[in-house]
């Protein structure tokens, strides 16, 4: 059980760091370079088993773009998905 808990804790840490990286990339783009769409990808060979999905919503009346990012991770033979949200203005 200790090994399983350690593995889950490591996954949580990596998942959070990857989410921060992806959200920082999105914020650097700014709202004018974010098109309303859904995209997905992975984090390359450095992070096998981890992926991401992004949903960009239409800008609101204040030109604020809501963005949803899911980070996926293989954990104990199942895919775990954790969502993060941000607003770009």
C-alpha cells in the first residue's frame, strides 16, 4: 500500500507541474491568439502516459476568454483526468 500511495503522490506532483506549464503557455499567448476550439496532445517522451486536452471558449463581452485544461495520467492501469480552469484577458 505504501508503494501505491507513493506512486499516487508522485503522479499528483507531476500532474500539477504539467498543468502549471500548460496554463503558463496559454497565458503567454493572450486572448487574441486563442481560437475557440478543442485541442489535445501529450507531453512527449519525457512524460510518457501524460496528456492534455484544452477547451477554449468564445470571448465574453469584456473580451475575457475562459479556458479549460485537462491533464490526463495513467494510474494503476486507468486513465485519470484532472481539470484546471483559467481566464485570459
